[in-house]
C-alpha cells in the first residue's frame, strides 16, 4: 500500500507576533505606538510543513505544544492548510512558545519564549505515522534537545521503511554546534543549513569548502544564502542558483520555505539543479508578505517565477 503522506515533519511550531513600527526597543515607562501587529503561524517545522502543503504535497506534522490558546491557534492554522495533525500533542501542563518579532528602520529583533520546543521525543511520535510517509523532515535540530538522542534510531527506522530523511539545523541557541549532528548526517539524505550555520558547524569560513566537508558525510547539502539564492553539493556535483527578484516585505521563514521547495522537487524525482531552483523560488516568493506562510507560492506560481527569470 502506498504511503498516505509525502512528508512528515517533526519539529517546532509556535505563533509569531509580528510587530512593525519605526520604534527602537527601549526599556522605559513610555508607551509607544507601532504601525501594526499580526499573530501568524511560526516555527521552522510548521512553516516548512505549510510550504510543502501549498506546493501540493500530502503533509503530516508531529510536535508538542501547550493546550492553550496559542497551541490551539497553531493546530487550527495547520488544519486550515490541510496538514494532518494527528501527531500533534497538546500538553495541558505546558505552555506554547511565542516569538515576538519587532521590525523597523530596516532592522529586526526577535524575542522568543521557547515553551514546548524541546519537549518532542521519539515516544511521542506514532510509529504508524512514521511508517506512512515517504519522507521524514526534522527542523530546528539544535533546539530539539528532547528529540536529538532518538534521531539515529528514528532515521534508521524511516530508511528501513524506504523513507528518505532531512534536517534543517537552524541556529544553535547555545552556539556550541555539537549534538552529534555530523554523525547523524550519514543517515540523512538532505541537509539544509544556511551559510552562517554551515560555517559554524564546520568551523570553515569558505562556504564552498564548508559545504563540501558536510557532503563528505554522505548527504546532499543544500545551503541557503542570506541574500537569496543557494548552492547544493552532492559528491563532486556542485550547483548554484541565484535569487529571484522579489519585493521583499519580510524574510521570516524563507529558509523553511526553501526546504519545502527542495523536498517537493526531490520527491518528484527532479535533478538537483532543478530542485535547487524550486527551493530558491519558494524562499524568495515567501518574503512577499508578513510572516512565514502568507505568501508561500503554489507550484504553479513558483514555476511561472522560474520561467520569468530563465
């Protein structure tokens, strides 16, 4: 029987409170007015899941959140995007995390309450759900302290069931860059660091050398560039793709949308170069609106954008 899902995402999900205004953050007693505030779905895992669903993939999400108004907001937001949430646990004894993103004057600062981000563990993941997906994606590796020790076995189980695997490390909050990630890459089909993360993980400043060093671990390495664009390395094959011209409003979640695009191409059997182009298109187009999911493209929109720059 064919798997029910193209993609199962294990990872972080929390609301992002997006606050915009030309106001520098200061600790004083004055009340200051901002231009706008929006509560949107956030977290690398949730944004990647939404991006993949928008591209037409059948997606399931597994994670832990509080059984509170924020957790239910995230769950309902995923359901609205036709993402299966049977693997989502709402814990009545825990509080859902929240990120407050303040942007203005061309700069941005983020305040994050992690909440349940590190609460996901292997025993929370339904084995039936794991066995019913073509691909297993893990987001925010360094923040997933509860899940990290279980990932080698989870990845082996996924691969024994003929599913492929991927990791987006995201930033290490402790900036220690360990956690046995390099060892895990031998059972990881695709690895999605941005350029700063790849340099920090390897200790190598040259991004090409850093990407090659990571690919030597046996994984496809798709690197996201902060200015848009990216490169992918697999063995001796190195492919680059430039960013797509976009009226940038907010880059929140662009990296997770990149992941979704690459995986959509990969699961469709596309060559690496085409997967990278789709990933770059999805990351670029997602920046057209506030929040990580509002402007994520459909497959048709992404392909039209690629044709326009061909």
